[in-house]
């Protein structure tokens, strides 16, 4: 069995998600490719601090965290992020009209 290193003792899944589908959010930090984003080099910047996006999916990780799939408008990247990496736009008082992501055809 492998040793899983958790970055928090908190289990977010004991409560509801912090964000909802379609909610506008802002990145609180720079997000780089950890090797899970196809077509980009490891370490390449995917999302800049302050970039705005829309929550498009909500999943879980390690039965501990919610992972929010966020489509960032400027970069065009859809990235999975933890709650602590995001802030709601309405909280900052700058809830601008940013377009919702277009649906991709299957």
C-alpha cells in the first residue's frame, strides 16, 4: 500500500461544495501543469493569478476534497482546482459580465 500525503486534515466532503455550477470565480494563484493537462509541458502556466472563469463541473479527490472544473475565459483552459485556489467573483465586488463557456459539440 502506498503512503498518501494529504495536504490537510479537513474533509470537505462532510459539507456541501463551496461553489456551484455556473458560478463565476477567480484564481487565487498561478496554476501550472502537473503533468495531467494534455498537450502542455510540465510546469507550463495554465492559469494566471486573478484569471476569471466559470465552474463547469464538480468532482471529488481522495474522498476528501471537492475539485472544481473551471473554464477560464482568457486562456481557454479547463482546469481542476481546489476550493482554496479559488474565490467567488461576487465576494470581491467585481462581478463583471464574463461570458459563459460555449458548449462543445460531441
